[in-house]
């Protein structure tokens, strides 16, 4: 199997994981969280570039740090997670833009599929499989927390802990999606497919299945078109494919 085929296969798993996480963000009305949190990875990517180690690991480290800070500040204050994330998003964006070279900044913003190695694809695929498996095991708890947090509390589920779990899933999803669509375009495989699925689905099961399917279709379209037309950025094409699917979902 050549590198392109491996990239598409890995992309399908990454998109599936992103679609699943995006479904819960839509249910929780946290649609902008993935885009806002993705910028938190930028300083870590910059450190990786400057110190010559895998930028993905730097981004992951900063995302986990960001998750802990967002969670702690949210639990200690009356601020919502979106408000705290907004503060961190602009701060991280400024620090990252200050540190990272311009060419690497563009790649971080829009993705750099052509630079993905087989080792990185394996790493991303394993994380994606882990996300999917985790969500399938804890589907009922996450769903209840997303739809009816008060009811979740009444049956002794901890909203504080589940919030941390959801933030961690977002961080992992961003980490494995950055290489494909970049920091600026994460909603293409997390939010837009789930939003389109919400328009089309007639049941919760259909909603989850469509979120995964539409995310996979969007990213696969971006990768394939980008491969045959190298002048087109796969991340940008993925966004356009997601947008088209969303528009189609509005026509019923």
C-alpha cells in the first residue's frame, strides 16, 4: 500500500473520530470550541519547529495544558468554557504567530498533507481508533451529559469530570486533524458534518452515523482532489466539500 492510500485510510479514521466528537459538540451547543481550541496548539507547534522535534507532539502538549487550564478556570469561576477558551485562543494565536516562521505558520493554518510520514499516519490512526472506541463504550453517559446535564447529575454522573473528558476528546481530535486540514479549518471535519447530519437525521443513531459518514466523505474528497490537483490545498477542498454537504442538507 502506497503512502497516499495510507493517508486516505488514516484520514477516514481521523474524520470518523472528528465526526463523533463533533456530534457531542453540536448537542452541547459548543460548535465553536474545536476551532477556538485548535489555536491553542499553535505555540506547541512553534516550539516543535524551533527545537526540531515533531510539531504534532508540541501541539498535543499545549492542547492538554490548555484543556487543564480551561477546565480549572471554568470550575473555579463563573465563566463558561467558551469564554475561557476565547481568551486562551487569542493569546495562543499571538504567541504562536510570534514564534513560528511564516512558511510553517501557513502550513499550521491550512495543513500540510504532503509532509505526513507513515509513522505519523500510524500515530494519528491509533489515536483516532482510541477516540472512537472510548466514545462507543461511554456513548450513553456522554449523550446524557450532552442532552440533559441535570438528569446526568441526578443519577450521580459528574458533569465536571465529563466536561474534562469532552475537552480532552476535543484536544485529541484537533491533534490528529491538524495535519490534514490545519488549525483554521478544523470545523470542516468536526462541526460542519455534524451540523449537516443534524439537519438530515431522524434519530440519534442516524445523527451519529451521518456525522461520521459526512466527515469521512469530506476529508476523503479533499485528499483525493488535492492529490490529482496539487495546486489545490486538501484542507481548503475539505472545507468546500463540507460546506456543499451542509448546503445540501438544508434542501429538504
